[in-house]
């Protein structure tokens, strides 16, 4: 069974470390952060190493925006 993890607050530090660790273990990674640039950089890094990674740009402190972003799969 495929494994997937969503990391909300995928900024520098713990969020990135968790993404890298789970990616190495073969998990599909879904990253959520307010920073499009930061998301794009980490997704590209993970994909270069063969990890299936996706990004959702949303503010985790705004519940409505977070629900909308997750519900849309991150697509505007």
C-alpha cells in the first residue's frame, strides 16, 4: 500500500527535515507552506532524488484557506 504524508508548515528546519526523511523511506510527500518559493525549492530537491512530492500553498493559520487549498489539491 502506498504511503503518503502531508507536512503543514513545511518551512526550514523541522518541516524540511521530516520531508527529506519520509522521502528517503519511500513516502509520497505533500508540502504545505505560505511561501511558494520555499515550496518549489523543496519539491524540486525531493523530486531530483526520486521522491514523489507535491506542494500546496496556504496559510496554516487560516482554517478556511487551508481547507480550500487541501480540497482543491493545491490548484487555484
